C-alpha cells in the first residue's frame, strides 16, 4: 500500500499543507490548514474502482497507468 503524508508548514504569510513538493492554498491559521489537510487525507483513503489514469509528469510528458483503486494510507504531520 502506498503512503501519502500531508505536512503542515508556514507559507505566504499564513499556513498550508503540502504533499511532497506541492503546496495547497494558503490558510490564515495553522488550525485551518490542519483541518483542510485532514479533509484531503480522508478523501484520499476512499477506494475507487480499478481504472486507467492519465497524468502529466515533471518533464511535461503525459503518462497512462492502471490504478487498482486501492486507497493509500494517509496522515497529517504538523
């Protein structure tokens, strides 16, 4: 099972969460960022039906992969 970690960090004069190097929107308070991260983490834990997914990689190339629909294990780290 894959893991997704949501990290709460200061950002643009407020707070946000990030996954890897990707930042979410900025929130006024740390509590708001934590609540948003908790919602996003919960949504990620919902399994889906197996399907093919397409995404653009870091080099701008489009990739197609098959997703088993298995939900990742998620957490929020302050």
